[in-house]
């Protein structure tokens, strides 16, 4: 982590080579100064600790703000309705625009990260997020609130969220599943904290004062950006000048069947994943539950979610489980869909409490594993582009999912159908991922005679070297895990 020396040679692999597999590791680089594409330093091993814990803390805070903020601003909706003389549907657009910016600007964030690096992008994003809320406190129309809180703050959060995940996955390799799980726990923790804080600020200072204070809190995103110290490669003797790639958004990830499969499954999943939390409180009120008890359902869900995410990350990081992380992710989606279907049969408050417990467990598993599995598919080298493209595809589903559930509820006035629809969509996504992985998994081809002879010659010990065959066998068995990354196996590859 000393002075920045001449970086090693970065060369793009020919497209004909077999690369990006489930669990395959790739080198990383953070280009400072914005001169070259942000690919990660070749040959730098992930620290799996040290300064990585500071990076993990920053990612925890950024994830909390990014996912919890669109929900937390809903506590101000009642005052906004009175201030501007609008309806609930008009105020709901604030959260929708925030989420749309968080997901839909994924490719833009990828281009910015690949051009300028993670830390500068996050610093600018923190300023944007804060500026949007501060400007919103002076707005005189709901359209101005859409532009400030929705567009500017949403863009700022997006410019923080994606680079923080990229940095986290560079600093952690062997412990990456656990790190992703701990970072994902920021979402429920901040939701439990920001919602009561927003209500307190509204009661004491009104919505304008509350927006102003929240804007100041979002400046902490800049502090988190300062923690994202880039990994620097040590100079290699005799290395030539660096060669830079000019791809700011690598669309070649669509040639990876594993990535395409994941993107389709994730998009279908998002159609139904966020629907139950949106309607569960109204569902309880429709059953005659008092408002306070109904709102407590989300507290139960969030509390379970806090512990489910780190636990899922820990389990996914176990040596015997990690090669099958894609199947664990598929199971978590299947579990979530079953919870939705079971919740549709709830006829009283107790039934909804049980639903929230199981939904919180499965929701936490999904949140902890989704980016871990994507990282395992594409590797560090293309993660910055892959996550941006996936978030863009999910943005469309985010805008379709909850409104479609609302239209179904308006047409039938039966919450059971809404939960059944959401459950069916999530179950479908789990089957797409599971069956698709089975269908496109290939058995390793038999090596060609010349290649086999060359490998045999390469690995044959010298006649007088006295190599113990038991040591060779132990070495070969230890090969499946390098730098904490699980390499290609028939069960985990596409």
C-alpha cells in the first residue's frame, strides 16, 4: 500500500479463451487519475482483512442509505400532501424515482467507475445525494421535489452504491461471502433507524427541516468514499509501460451464458420480491388490525433481516458450501416464493407475524447472496460493468412489480391474489436459475492428445527429484481453491 509504482502489463484475454466461470477469480485494478479503465491491479491478492474492514464499514453505511432512504422518506408524505394539495399516488413517485435512479443508472455508474475510479465517483455521489435533499427543503412544488429528492439524491446514492460493492469485492476474496452478508445488513439496520428518525425530525422541524438535516447526514457518504483506498500493484522487474483498455462499459458479459441466465432470473425475481413488504401493512389493516400493530410487522421483518444476511453470508463462505453458491441462491429465492404463497393464506395477525419471520429470513438470504453469486459468475475483472447492466434490467422490473400488484388489488380487492402473484414470480426466477444452470453446465472435455502429452510432460517430476507422490496428490487436491476463490467444477460452472 506504499507509493504508487509502475503498474504491470494489463492485457485483455482473447474472446476465444474460456474465462468467467462460477467462482472463478480474476485480477483487479483501480486506475488512479482517471487515465485508464478501472480494471484492478494484476496479481494483487485480496487482503481479506486489514484495511478491508474499513472498506466493509463504508459499504455497510452506503448500502444502508441506498436501500433504506427511499422507504424512510415516506414518513414525510403526509405533510407533503398537505403542503402541496396532492394525493398519495403523487407522493409515492418520490420513492419510485429514487429506486429507479438507484437501479436504472447502473451502466452510467459503470462507465464513471471505469473512467475515473471508485473513490472520486463516490465523493461526487455523496455531494449529489446531500445537495438533492438540501435543495428539496426549499422546493415550492412537488415537481421540484421529484427533481431534487428523486433525481439528484437518487443519482448520488447510485454513484455511491455500485462503487462501494466493487471495492468490497476487491478487498475480500476468501471471506467475500461473509463480507457481502455483513454489508447487506446495512439495509435493514438503517431502515430501522432512519424511519423513526425521520418521524422525529418531522414532528420537531417539519418536512423542510427534516429534509435539510437528512441532507447533512448524507454527507457521510463522502466520509465512506474516503475509506475506499485503492489497491496498488507492486512493480515487476522488467515490466514495460502499462497498456490500458478503453472499454468503459464491457458489453461482452452478454456472451457469458451464466451472466445472461443470472440477469434474466434476477429481473423476474425483482418483479415480486418487493411486493409483500409494500402491501403487508395494508393487508393487516384490512383484517382489522390496529395501525400500530400493523406497522410493527415491518419492524419484525427488518429485525429478522438484520441477522439473516450475515448468517447467510457466513454459510455461503463455508468451504463445502461455496462451490454451490448458485444453488443456495436459487434455494433462497424458492424459499421466498413459498413464504409469499403461505402468507397469502394468513387470516389473522398471528399468521402475518409468522409470514414476516419466514419472509425476513428468505429476504435476507437473497440480499446477502445476490451480488456474491454475480461476482462468482463474471469475476472481479468485469464486475463493474456486469453489476451496472444487471441493475438496469432490474430497474424495469422494479417499476413494473409493485404497480402491477396494486392494479391487481384494485381489480380484485383481495390481498391473497397479490401475494400469490408475487410468490409465483419469485418461484419462477428460482426455477430459471436452477434449471438453466443444469441445462448449460458442460462436462469438461477430454484433453487433446498433444495437450495431454504436454501437460503430462509439464507435471512429470524429474527422475531423480525424489518427489513424494502423496505430496503431489495433496497439492492437486488443494488446487480447487486459490486466493479464496473456488475455481471451475462441473457443478458450479457454465
